[in-house]
C-alpha cells in the first residue's frame, strides 16, 4: 500500500492585489491507473492562473506511473492507497476540501482555460445562487472533439427525466457551493454509475443549475472509462434507483411506470 501526501496550499499569485478577494476553489480528482491522461488534468487546473485554489488527488494505489506524476507537482494535496471505489475516494477528498466553491474532475478529463475566474465571478455576483455549469466538449481518447454538449439551465422538473437525452448535467462542467454538501450530504458510496445524478437530484430539490455560456470542461471517452463506449444502458438501473429515491410525485412515478411498460412491450 502506498500512502503519500503533500500538504501544500497554493498561495495568492504575486502581482494580483485582489487575490484575497477571490473565493477559494477546491477541485477533487479521483484516479486509478490513469497516468496516460492525469497530467493534462493537473495542468488544466494549475494553468487556470486563478489565485485561490487547491487540487486534491485521491489515487487508488495506481501502478502505472501515476505516483511519479503526482510527485512532480508540489502544489497538489494527494493520497495514494486502496479505496472502495470512486464515490468513497471522492468523499474523502470532498471532506478534505476547504474551498467555498467545489468541483470534481476525473483523471481523464480536463478544464478549459479561465473557467475558474468565470465561475468565481458568477458566484460573487450571485450570492443567492448555489450551482453553475458551463458546456462540455466531448472528446475521444486522443483528445479529438466529438461535439459540444450544451448544459442548459434546469431544475428538478427537467433533471428528473433521466430517460430523456441531456437531462443530466455533464459532471466535469459543474461547480457548486460547499454549503450544499453540508445541507444535502456527500456521494452515495453504494452507487457506481449514478453517484453524480443522485447528488444532483438532492441539490435540485431546492436549487437550480445555472449556465455559463462557455465551454467549461472536456469529457473524454475511451475504453477504460465508465461511459467509454457511449452505451448508457448500464447506467439506467442506478439512474432509476436515484429517481425513485428522490422523486416522490405520484404523477412522475406513474409516468415512469408507463414509460418502462412501453419499453418492455416494444
């Protein structure tokens, strides 16, 4: 078992007299044997040139050179040890996070330049809003664009329709206030495919998902990724489980029943 930690926090950048006025953004990255992609993820955070951030990497005891990459970046806080899955790793990272604004990005995805400033400016200008997302570019294993997914503004009414295309926000492009974790709790560690959707449904019970009109992140499809083959059928049972847990309206329960009945008869 490998367990290492670099407890350094990035300081406000020299020459930025208002660095202290920017809210701290905490980014958590779960990782396991993604050394091929991880460095681009790390650099996309570091190169935001945002003055107040921390990047926490929770690695599941990788054996592919990931540790050597992590050691090269002294600004990181990181741990490498066996864990019980992605949600557990993320929860440990989220509990360590000190930022007012929270995001997580997987070790094969990466951020677009300057998105942190745009996100922080949104939250500073809108103290009553708690979630914001940009759009998300879908890319292949080599980083070639497959198109852009528009993360339109939505609330619970749209979010609960998991059977409709693009109803669920694209996770790498979502940022939210830390206070939501205190209010609604952390990720459900029993879920593998719907851990983000379950959390989004909890958030959406009280808060809307607002949109920045720009690309925030790049979501990579490759064979080792959960959705690497873009076959979402394996996600559906957990999406339905989250839906049934959080959507209590009898009308929507009936709608889901007849939708599944129609699928069975087709």
